[in-house]
C-alpha cells in the first residue's frame, strides 16, 4: 500500500483562497459590465459601478460586492 503526501490543511486552505482571489477580480468586472449593458439609463461615463446596487435588480450588484 502506498501513501501519498498530502500538504497540511493550512497550506491547502491558503492555496484555495489564493485561487478564489484570482477568480474574484474578473468575475466582478464581468458581472458589473453585464449589468451596465443591460440597465436602462446607466452611463458608465457618468455613473459609478456602485450605483448599480440601486433599483429593482440592485441585489445582483450587492451579491457581486460580497
């Protein structure tokens, strides 16, 4: 029977969180860009991305912030 060396839990958690951090940035940009295109009256030259949190579909941007 062979055994494989498994890294310690703390190291696995750290690598996992770093991987999620790499994915979080592009996910945030893609979701915000999709909302900016789909929202009537939203002009990225006049409004900040945080203003997408207002209105009926504001919950999408709030979840995106989290």
